[in-house]
């Protein structure tokens, strides 16, 4: 299983990633982040993902992204650069 995280998982791209990755047979969604929705269950905000994603949104600055194999950034231009070096140093693959 590939452990996956999504930073910015409430915007259009982040939700599409959630929808696609939640049903992928080789992916385990580990961390989803959102500053505005921190602590809120994904399925509460997006009922269509109920039963597929059983996670709560974490603050991107506090989330354990280093435990993932790959982290997707669904964020505005330049945001990934603030965290990418730390994640790459930890052996995490980063997709922006």
C-alpha cells in the first residue's frame, strides 16, 4: 500500500484527488489537510465521500506528512515550496 497525503484537500483539485485516491486499490489515504476545516471530518463536508474517506482534516503545518510515501499539493502556486524540501529530505515524494 502506498501511504498518501493531500495538502489543500478542500479545493476543486484536492477533492478530485480525494475522490480518485479513495477508491484506488493500492493507495491508503493517511493525511488530508485544510487550514479552514481543521478537525472536521471529510465526509461531513463532502457527503459523497462518506464510507470512502474516514479522515478528519489536519492543519497543514502540524500534519504528519513525513509518514507518507507521497504527498500531493493541491494548493496555490508557491505553497508547496515552503514544505517540499523537508518532505524530500524525509524521503517523501512530492507532487505539486
